[in-house]
C-alpha cells in the first residue's frame, strides 16, 4: 500500500525553511502538486464515457489527478437508488485509465440518482440516513482498499442548509463535523492511509460572507490524513485572494493542507463568440489568470470542473445558458478547447519534486515558470509539466541557477541541447517527452542544495 503523507505547516521537520505548506508527499516522499479535472460519469443528457485518448489529452494538459464524481443513487439504498454492478465496472475503468496515464484518482460523492435527497432530513438522521450514506461509501472503500492509484475520498459534496432553521456555524459544528468524524473513523477502519477530503457548507443562493459562498469552518475535525478541499467559483478578481486567505486560515486551524476541489467560474454560451465585455473571453482569461496566480503563490493543488464536451448547458445564472465544461463541441467527451480558459488551466508547474518546493509561479506575461527547490536525489526523479505545445511553440530554455542552460528547438528532432554547463554535468539526466509534455529530471545536478529553475521561451534565452 502506498502511504501518502500530508505537508502541513506544523510539520517543520520536513524542511524548516519551506514556504509551501500545501501539497502531498508520495510513497518516495517526493513533493507533489496535484492538478487535474473533475470527471463526470453522467451529464444532463445521459451517461458519459471516456477512452485512452481522452486521458492522453488530460495528461498533455498537465493532469496528474482526477476527481471522479460518484452517484449516490447507484451505490446506496436511498429511495430510488440501488447498488449497480455495471456502475462499479465503469468506475474501475476510470481508475485504470488514470493508472495507465500516471493519474491518481479521488472519488467524490454527489447526491445524484436518488428519487429525492432532502438535506434537512438528512441532518436529523431520524431514519439512519448517516449509516445508509456510509454504507454507500463502504462499497468504494472496500473495492479500492489496496489500490495505490486511488488517493482518497471527498466524502460530502457541497453540503447544504437550505430551509433548516439553524445558523451555518451551528450546522457545521453540531452536524457536519461530527458526521465527518464518523465517516473518517469508519473509512480508517478499512484503510487508515487513504486521504479524506472535506468541504464546508455551500450557502443558500444569494447568501455570502465577504463575497464567499462557502461558510467558514471554525472548529477542528481532529483526525489524521485529512485534506481541506474547498471550492472557489469567484468571478470578482478583487475577492480571489481574500477568499483564499480565509481558506488558508481555516487550513491552519484544521491542520490540513488545501487541495482546491473545484474551481473556475462557468462560461456562458455567448462567451465562446465574443472577445470583449463582461462575459467576453478577455474577461474570463483575466479572471482565470488571477485565480491561477493566487493558487501558485500559495502552492495549492487544484481540480478544474469539468472535463466534458458541451452537449448540455444550464440556465442557472443571469446571462443565459452556461457551463463548466472546458470543451465546446457538443459531445460527452470533447476535443475543442475553450482556449481562453484551458491555456490558463494547463499552465506549466512542478508536478513531482525530489526534495522540497520552496515556491513556484508561472508568469503569463513573460511565459516564465520560476521554481525554487531544495533538492534530495535520494527521493528519485522529478517531473515538471511544461506544456510546450501551447506555451512554447517557439521552443524553450531551461535555466538552472547561473551555470546551466539547456534548450529545446521544435524545428529539430533533438530532445534537449546543452548550451552551457559546468564540468561533470550529465545532460542525459534531463529528458523532454513531447507526448506527455513533461520534463523529467532523473538526478539534480546539485544534491541537498537550493536551486532556482526557470523555464523561459526561446532558444538559449538566458538574458
């Protein structure tokens, strides 16, 4: 069993100088930044199916993690629901597609598929709803108990208060946190190493705190191997950092790192056809860039909704039909990217680092990825997603401190060329894979050292 350990602000033993407190460690203790997409098993038009080409596309967009949305009605005995063996086989296929692509899986439970799910009745638990809900989870926990590519479980998706006569704080403290503790305890009886992801209450329509539609968690859960997985669908750039700062404060109190479980304000049908204006593509690009910058500066992983085509849209916001789908073609699994958002989603970043990531940031204006790490070759190889096909069609240069310059020329059939390096440097330790759009570093040129790595556009570009 692969044991995943958390990077927490209070675990100073990892690195007393570390600036990034969010993230994960894999079985080799490498620093991992999870990034990827929400995978739906259905949409409003019916079942959704994926194949290996879809996952290859996902990898080439920087994904190393997928969040598969579970349907409660296909896993439980809630009214209208029943356990469906073929649905479990479908989940197996998604996990295997991820495994073969190097993508870890998180399962997230939604309440879809039952006749009617009433949150107000669920919280009262008068008919044993908690046990029925946990029994649905046990199907998943037992099935993937020994699967190292199943990272963990996001146990309650966007819990609601609705008409319940209670404050958000009281609902969280009296009902939600005890439920989380019960779920975690039951899950860890089966496998204590699996991660449990959790969210806060999704406030009623029109209700917000400091322009944040998710209520604050003010009391600890007091369990190990937990990850705070808030959602952020913020369309006002002035509130993005403020919302994330609040999540960061909650993370400290909860002693749990942040993995953004969903993000990215939905696009409107008109956005695909216009450049300027409130719903135009330039507005969306700025909104997504500002969000991405905050994520990267904090070092948090993030999961974008949804890896879908555009065969359905909904009228849930003023402005007309809208969607979270990242593709615009009218199919279940799409190929036509909404590039005004996907180029931001698929920005370069350090995926897996042998050592400790101190900081990283992709500058969209200069197309520069700046990474600071403390290296540890005993932990194995490192990978950096570059996405040269979309960000560096003019080629890219790799700059390490002041003494190493390598570059990739897209006009040549050569992977990487070395322009400048000290004596003893081994260029074969750096491997560029054009298919996955990743740079693999088999061994850092300096071990147990602080390194600055820059990826910049152009050839031999070190000015």
